[in-house]
C-alpha cells in the first residue's frame, strides 16, 4: 500500500533522510506503485493526501526559488507537516 509514501515523508520530517533522498525515493516509489496498480487501490483519503503530497514534493527546489510556487526544504517540511496533520497521519 501507499502508506510507504507516508512513512517516507515521516522519515524526511524527522530528518532521518535528506530532501534529495526523500524526493528521489518518493518519485521512484510513486512510479513503481502506479505501474503496479497499488496506488489505484488506496482508500480515497490516502489517495487525496498522496496526490497533494506529490504536488508539494514536485515543487521542491534545492537552490534559490525562481517562482513563488516553489518550495525550499524548510517550506516543504512545514507544508508536509500541515498536510499529514490535516489527513491525520501525524
């Protein structure tokens, strides 16, 4: 199940993994679970959370922001915390 992506986000939030590792692993897992059909089996609440999380992770920039829609690592941490709390995964 895609709870692996939730667990991955929690590892990032606890600073167990870097933003680079988080982003890379998130997209690899997303692709793998999408191709295998696992993402489609998620309950709607989890699916909604992961869809929003995808957008946040996709907005991560490692350097200077060029657009206001981009997120730095500290901003991503804040937004992921909000998201996981909203969906009661934190």
